[in-house]
C-alpha cells in the first residue's frame, strides 16, 4: 500500500529512489535532503516500530508499506510502486549518499551500461565492519569465478531502467535480492558497470550485514543462488579484462 503522489509531481520525476526502511527515523532526514531535483524517494516501511513512516511522509517521500519482512520484499515493493523511467536503490541508513546517483544515471543515459553498481569505498575507519567486508569480498570472488561477472561489491547503491528491471522477474525476497538482480541482468546480456561510491558509518544499528547473524543469513541466501549457476558457468561469457 502506498501514499498517492500528485500528478504534477509524478510528471516531473526522472528517477525513483527506492529506500528499504526498518527503523530509520534518525537517518531519513539527511538521506532525503540529499536527493537531487527530479529524484523521488519511495520509502518502503518494512515493519518499523519507530516513526520512520511519519518522518518520511513529513519530508515529502512516497511511503509504501511492505508487511513481509526481508530486504528483497521491501526492495521489490518499491520497484513495483515506481513509475519513473529509471529506478535507483539506496539504503536508508545514511551510509550511502543519494547525491552520487546522477553520475550513475548518466552512464545509463550515455548508453554505457544497463545496470550501474556503487562500489563501496569507506570514508573512515570502522564504516564497514570487518566481518561484512570479508564476506562481501568472498562473495564477489565467487561471483567472478562461478558466474563470470567481474564485480567487486554487492553494494546497495544501484540504478537501472525500470521496465527492463521489472522484466527480469526477480523472485528472491530476502538477502539474495541484490545478487539475483545481478545474475539475471548478466544472463540477459546487460552491461554491468561499477563506480566508486563513498560509504560512511550508518546511523543506528544495522539489521543485515552490520551484525554477524545478519551477515551469515545474507551469505546463506546468496550462496544458494550461486549454486544454481555453478553448472551454467561454462556457457556464460568470460569476465571483462
């Protein structure tokens, strides 16, 4: 269920920014203030017990309620609610800066990519927990080895055109959603490009990779997806050099 947007505002939207949200009332003011002109925030409330939804509405965001818990469920609900030609995904915890998005969208407009990923570059020590960084590095290695996709990060900041993204038919509703997007995009022949993106300490407590338990769950979900492509790796084009 989503808040209705005015027709005038919707007509001027160039990019919808999906922000999966679970108890992010402290971070949302900064995140929403960083959206460029023509970028609309779709805050997907995934069961918050704080005032995240109210804060988002007060600051002009479209709020979508997704009762099924899970990053994939929240992210996909935002994608379904989006109407702009381009959709971006960004964490709502202030670790990633939405002001970086126009440079990523430009790669789509210039025809240089169909999916652009923000490769996290920590802005300070401790911004990226050590266990999460090692897990990400291991998963990126497996993606390069098994799926033959040359990436270094499964970061939360990404952009693609809405209609082709919907057509990928993403099914994962847990932590594997970002990886499934990557795998299906690659299988569809999309050009996938990484760009550096500043990564700051999040505001509040992480629900996924900021905790050891959350990291283990994410690894389990993503490993299951990678096992599915293990037998297909020989038929997939080799990584770019």
